[in-house]
C-alpha cells in the first residue's frame, strides 16, 4: 500500500506529464520522417527544393479561417508589385477566387503533405500566423532566411502554447506590451533579440472600414448577444438553461450564437438547448458564417474566452459581459511571466463579470454595463494598448515584410562576395607558393 502511495501521481501532474511525453514522442516521429525525406531526395538526385530559383516571399496560411489576416496585407503587397507565393492548406481558400497581378496562389494540401513542402522550402522570407514553428511537424527549412510571425488576434504574444514563437526571426505586433513579452521570453530563454515592427491589426482596420461604411444600425429593441466559446468552461456548459431563462426574463431580444465547434463537440448539449428554446421570437439561434451583422445589431455581448469580445468592444465600440473561465495558463508561454496576461487584465475596463452570484440579476447587470460611461474610456484604453496605427496596419506590415526580404538579399550578396574574395585570395596564395617553389 505504501508503494502505491509513493507511485501515485495526481491527475493534474499526470496530465502535464502525458503532454510532455506526447510532445517528445511527436518531435521524435517527425524528426525521423524529415530525415527519411532528406535521404530520399538525396538518393534520387531530386534537388528541386534546393536548386530551384529562390522564392522572394512566401505567405503560408494553414486554414481559410485566417484569410482575413492575410487579405489586406496581400492587397498592399500586390499594389507594390512585389512577387509573392501564397501557399494555402485549404482547397477552398478565398485567395483562389481573387485576381492578383503579382501573387501566385498554390494549394499545398493539409497536414503532413503541407509540412513536407514547407520543411524543404527555398525562400528569402516566409510569413505566417501559425505558431509552434520548429516544435512539431513544421520545421525550419535551412534554405529560408527569415520567418516572420503575425498574430491572428489582438491579445498577448504569450497566449500561445509553450515555445510557440521561439523559432521565428521577426514579428509584426500590435502593441508595446506584446514587444515587452517577446523581450522577456528572449531573455529568459537565451534567444537572440528578434526584429519587431509594431504595425497594428490589419483585419481590425478592415472591420472598422466596414462598420463606418455600413452607417448607423437601424432602430431596434435592446438586443443581447450571447456568443460563448466551447468546452467545459464555456458559458453554455457552465450556466446553460439558468442563464437563458434569466435572459428571457429581461424582455430584451436574445440572440445565441454558439461557437462552430460546439455543433461537433457538444452536439447533445446544444441540441437539447435548441429544442427547448425553439421559438425564434423568444430566443434566436444565429449560425451565420459572417458575424458582422449580428455584432452590428447587438447592444451588448456576453462571452467568455473568445476573440470576438475584443472585436465587439474595440471595433463596434460596445460593452461586454464576461465570465471567469478559470483559464489554466500552465501550458502557455504566459506561465513564464509573473503577471496576469493583458487579455484578462483589460476585461474589467470593458465590462463586468457574470458569475453564479449575479446570474439571477442579469437584467440589472446588462443595464448597468450599457449605461456606465467608464467602459467607453476602457474601450479607448484597449485600443491604445493593442491596436497601434489604426488604418495603417496593412501598409506598415507590407513595408516590413519587403524590408526583411531586401535585408535577406543584401546579406546573401555580402556572403557571396566575401566567399568569392576568400576563394580568390586562396588562389593567389597558391600561385605565389607555386612560383616560390619554382
């Protein structure tokens, strides 16, 4: 019995240990696979990946849902007549429907098929929003000079899984606090300081343009949008019928927009709720692919850990109600830094917290948040923190990408010139020695 107690590992520690072991196993598997591919190319004499003309700039998009991140930057690069190769994993990526002058769009498949191409890429610059470069399947290619990362949400750089950005060479960020986090991680992990450009958030700029061009929302009754994330800590899993009943009792228009993943991962729970609240005049269930109109026509958003909160607050300039999701930061880079992530620190400036104590008084909570002028100031603070250069983000991002490309070309030319001079000096020395012997 004492032996069993000695060997016992609590569930939390066991879960973390399993994650570490799984990570090490995955790294080993993909390293062996990459080695096999290199041997295969070497043995077959297929040198295409290395000897083909070096691509100037490659933009990699792992999923079509990130198209809004890249589209405004691609438009700027295209206007600058900069040749680009856009590599997409999604066969129906929106890029394939666009007509660019200087951008070539390629479908490279998904998963290992895509990574096998990326891992042997020959390019000056690779630009992506995918984290964990050189951690799992996606390896740095020795024939790529510079990897640039851009975030796909206005949040902490440290809210990626551990080591998520360690192997990038440069960053396009949105606020000074993100740069501070990058420098902290570099110092802690002995990483050479990377080049950072504070450019802003291009996709928020585009959303802001759309809001301005749409004009004021038509007159409507007070509307509450419930847009939860999915999982055990999500609002629907945590509060469920209790919250929906309380919302109905307010007399306001109620719209529930479940996370797309809920329809797959929480189907039973969602089906039960949708069957019970099936009168659209009481509760409207929104499944629109584009969330723009539902955000535009809502007066307040209730959500949990979701990027839509910041879009609603900063772009639509409206208040939020949030929940404490008991987010576990241990698997994330944020665990290395001894302070609460900005993503959670800023929430009290944007709205009020929904909890077990006040869920029954949801109407009073909603009214207080909508009518409290301090949250208007809080939204401006959030914009100042994490949305630099509003309206200029895409142009600044494109300029930085081109600069890194030009820097890489200059560095390569210097190396070639140095190698040529060294080779010439060696030949002169050999000739001199030969004459001396004669």
